[in-house]
C-alpha cells in the first residue's frame, strides 16, 4: 500500500456564497500543491454551505452549485480533492442528492452520495435528498478510499440504529481508510460524543478514520470544526482546533496515520461555552454584514454576560449598552451597569423610562382606571424599553442583542415585544446557572463583571422588592427540572418519581407548555445544547397536552 499526504481543510463557508466558497477552496488547493499534498478533504456541502434548506428548491441555486463544483475541479490539476456539494438524482425519488465529489486531473472523477439522511432534531435532509443505496470505494495512488458522509458514520450512535451501516459496506469492499466529510453542529458534550463515535467506528472496522468538519455560524447552528485523524485502534493522532479556520496535514502510510500536530480541545464545559458564544456572535455579525451591537443593560447578570460576550466578539467600542432605569430600579443596578460599561470600554447611553411609562399610564387610564397594579404595568415597562432600543437600532443601524436566558424562555418569564425583542438571542440556550458560571469565567483573570451583579438576588425590578424567586422555584431546582423535561424528554410522572415535588413539577411543566407561543416569536437562538428551542424542538401551538 502506498502513502498519501492529506490536507484536512477545516473552513468557514457561507451558505449560497459560491464565489467566496470556491475561492477559499482554490487557495487551499494552490498552497497544498506547493506543499506536495496528494489529497485535500473539504467538508460536507462545502460549495454551497450546510444547510441551504429551501434554497435547494430553486433550480438556479442547484445550477450554481453544479457550476461551482466544476470550477473547483478545474483547480485540481496535479492534486486530488474531496468536495461536498449537491448533485441531481439520476433515479427515482427526491430530485437531489447530498454528495462528495472526488476530483482529479481537472475533472470530477467520482460522486459518492450520502446514504443515511438525518431527520431528527435540527436535521431534515429527507426533505430534499434521496439516499444512496450502493456503496463504492475509490482507488487513488495505491490506497483504497471509502467515503462516508457525516451521518454515514453515526449508524449506531443515535437514540436509534439505522438498518444499514455504510462504514461496514466500505470495509467489506476493501477500504484502507474511511474519510468522513461532515457538517456536524456543536453543542456542549459533542466532543466526548465524537470521541465515542470515531474511536468506536475506527476500532469496530479496524480502519483509520479521517473526519473533516466545517466551522462557522449558519443561522442558529454553530459549527466548531475539531477535525481529526483516528487510527484503527481508536487513537486520535491529529486534532485540529475548535472554532478556527485551519488546514492540517496528515501523513497516511502502511495503513495508519503518523502522529501529527494537535491542539488540545477545551474539556471544561464553561470554557467551551464561552468560546462558542463569542465565536457565534462574531461570525453571525460578519456574515450578516453587521458591525455594531446594541443591548439593554439592566445591571443584572444576564445583560452583563451578554455585554461581556459581545465586547469580546466585536470589540468594546462596537457594543452600545443602554441603561433604562425606572422608578423601581435600584441605585446599585444603575451604578453596577455603569461600572460594567467602563470595564468593557463601552460608551453607555442612559435613558430613564419613568416619564414614558407615566405617559402610557395616563393614556391608558380610561381603560385601567379602578384596576389594581398587575402584570400589565410590569410588561408596559419592558415594552417601553423595547421601543427605545428599537428606535436606536433603526436610527443608528445597531443590531439589538436579546439577553433572555433559557430558564426564562422555558417558563415564559419574559415579555413579548419587550425583553424578547432582538435580532439574535445570545444566551437563549444557556440556563441561569450556566449564566452565573460564564460570569465567573469572564472574571477569571480579574473583575470585569462587578461582583455585586453576580452576588445579588436576580430580579426583573418591575415592582417594589421583586425577586425572581417570588414567581419561580430556586434556579438550582428549576434548571435541573428543565433539563430533564426539555433535553431528556422526561414526563411529569417520571419527574415526580425522581423525587421532585408534585406541585413544583406540575407548575414548571405547565409554564413550559403554556409559553410555546412566546418562543415562536423569539429571535434566533445560538444553539449550544443538544436540545435547543427553535428548529430542533418543534411543538404544536394548538394542542392540549401535559407531557406525562
């Protein structure tokens, strides 16, 4: 068996930006030729970006994808490449297939279509693609290469087992090496999951596995790269960094990869979470052409963490906090928010809302007269702030960041057209206790977020003496319950059997189910958990259920 020098091209593609995507690949191919590389491997659907969703329904989009593949193939003169793209299905079924194209001598020599099409959580590939039913291998420079696209190597690693194993089929055809071009989204715990998958499959088939993943933000999905080379004994011998564009070289000879340069991945959940969210904000803004962020700064923990994350992502000078105190805002909340802005290098704006709020009440007095203060007046304050924030956004072109956390979004502890406003929800997939962990991580080298913000009891400050604990269980209990119910899909009776009080379980589950209509109208949420609100959790609005 001959040897190969292989480049793992872990790049950040933009959906539909064919010109930029192909230019990136051409640059990598040019440099790889100078470095005597034999084969460059790019990620799944590299030419068009993953996942284009209903853009695939437009014939013009598919044509551009085909032309882009042909253009990159012309750059494969004296070097081979594996590039993901969309091809037309030659048989019956769906019109398209998700394919990896093997290119050499300026042409597409082979196309390998994806067999296992994920249709769960955030994935819906069966909507667009026809699955492949026949396996094939490629002979190149004395090495028999098997290509298994992303899910094709996850046949036994989900909550279910697929009826076929593409990896086993490639093994049976005599593959010396399995290459896995992927678009594998990040969530906390994904690294250890990948260790089990790639180490397990390499050992299962006694074959080396080369995994190449993209990086970047595609709507709410974060892709972290973390590409790697794994030998047949399950040992990771080459590891690319997370959340960075990079090209890593691997030497394959005598049936295995040589040990190469590796970057240790963060194993601490909070460190991973911080890195993911900072990257997510930065890449979202860059791809959307935004430069300036805006947020409401309350002096509370949630807005403080979002403000710090945004400043790390965009630079303090590009983040514009707005302090909007009311008659219920404590003095220390205002001073804490001012200190935070100073520490981060933000130029804060202060716009008190009392006069606006009073004017609203005066206008509404014919309707509200004789009725006690309640949620309507509380929400009116949140909506007064949203009006100011959106006015600034419109006038200045700043992009409003939402600061609601996952605990709040879960139980509806938020105001439609108030604190739910925003173009991007930064911590909408981060539970309250994780927010506190992030704050402590941000302060790991010195106090950035004032200690008082971290230590004081959380409050919306919409009425005198208000605390979150007046309406919700303690966050230690609430967050555990929410994780069991939302991410682990445990029902009411199971939660009670686990030892949680019946009244608390009934209340929390009722709040989650009853708040679905709010989440339908929330901004896109950066996904960092295995079960985030958004496209990965589709629940009916018009329904009656208790999730037993």
